[in-house]
C-alpha cells in the first residue's frame, strides 16, 4: 500500500518583490483507494498545496515534509516525482503544439515504466479509456489541448491519470468549467480510478457538486493556509448549506 504523508508543511511563494508564506503547517495522510476532498475559499492555499507536492519551483517548502512511502520527495525534480507515482491534474491545462494525445501519453507511460508499452495493447487501452470518458477517437491524433474546450481539457486530464496509473493523483479544480455531461463523465472516471484501489486521490474543489458524484472518504476545510476542520462526506454537505463564513471569522480572531 502506498501512502503520501504531509507533515507540518510550510510553503512560501516567491515573487519579484517578496517571499510570502502561504501554507502554515498542513498535515495530511492519503492512502491508496482513498479520496480526500479539500475545500475552501479563494486564496486559502489549496492550489499552493498541489503545486508544492508536485515541485513547482515558485513554491518553496520552508519546513515540514512530504513523504511518499517514507521517502522525502522534496529533493526530487518534477519528473522524478512523476516517475515515483505522483500525478497532477492541472486547473489550467497547457497546450502542447505538435504533439498528439496518443504520442504524448505513450511517451509519458514509457518514461514512467522504463519501457514502451506494446503498441497493439496500448492502442486498445487508450481507446477503451477514451470511450469510457465519451471522447471521440479523433482526439488521439489531435495536438494536446490545442483547440480543446474546457470540458475536453478536463477529460484529457482524467484520461492521462487513468492511463498513467499513479499511486497519488492530485486534481486541482478538475470540475471547473464543466457542463453537466462533462462533470458526469469526469466523475465516473475518477470513481473508476478510485475503485481500482491503486490510486489515492486529492480532490481540490470550491463546490460540492462534484462530491454528489464522487463521494469522498474525507473532507478537509482549508482556510488561511491550513486545515481548519476535517470530517466525512457530511462535512461537504454542511459547507454547501453554511459556506465558509464561520471558518473565516475564526481565522481572523
């Protein structure tokens, strides 16, 4: 069983004029087959946590640790973290001109596993995953995210996670910009990955609508760069009814 352990994590962001601490002691443990939903208002540090785990150079871990199966990943490069089994589904996926979806994913799979997958089996696996996500076969030959709608980009993120089969999948606002059909397809993809039992998922979101499709094992309320409260799915329902106001008032006292 793989485990991601975040221990008393403090993270600062560097700008041209200053360095500002954003995370103030985050502690969290994610295991295979679990879904942890992180919810909180804008600016609370949710995306900072995702970027720090993945190793974005703008985000500096000033104290605390991020351990994957007991190994500190903070000294690893981004590609080393990916090969170790950490995946980030980005809030704003980037376009990759001149590289097809199929070639991009096969190259990434080869880099992670150390050998190229059998071509026939690879194509079968890719087509099956695309069909499950209600993606047209033509997407396999299109340049990555070029001309994709918001919903198509998010489906591609889930397709990537399903194909690459990480031990930890971080999804940063995967539900933003999705219509009803895309939300359903993306949610079903997340559930398939969860039910495989291989991947632990950190699901960052503002809203509870995705939690109506993907039932989390744990919900964490993020306010002012730290976890203000943790609970089960019922905590998400409480946030839907009450919002974040009481947490924000407490953090300013």
